[in-house]
């Protein structure tokens, strides 16, 4: 299993995270390589195992993700420079 990014938060903040958000974060990390190839340098929102919004504008992606009425995970994919 991948280590999730929210594991860097202090324990009291980790406890506030909704389980669905953490699950969506895990899904993002599992899909990350494919997402970077398909959506480089774009914001992506993940919910229930699928991409629900993609774009260059974080506000627009956040608004679209909020419409899911869930706890989506949003990240911007930046491929590593080799």
C-alpha cells in the first residue's frame, strides 16, 4: 500500500480527515503514474475510484469536485524531471 500524503499531518489533523477522503487519496496515489501521463500539469479530482474533474484552474476543478457531494481528493500532477 502507498503511504498517503496526509500522513505528514500532525495526528490531531489526521483524525479530522474523512475516511472517504483518505480512500480517494490512496486511489490517486495508485493511479498517479497513469494520471501524470494523461493529464500532465493539470489538476485532477478523484472520487470513488475515478477522475471526476480535470483542468488547469484549481477553482474550477474544486467547484466540479464539490458537486460530487463526496470527499474527493484533488492534486496537481507534475511529472518528475529526469
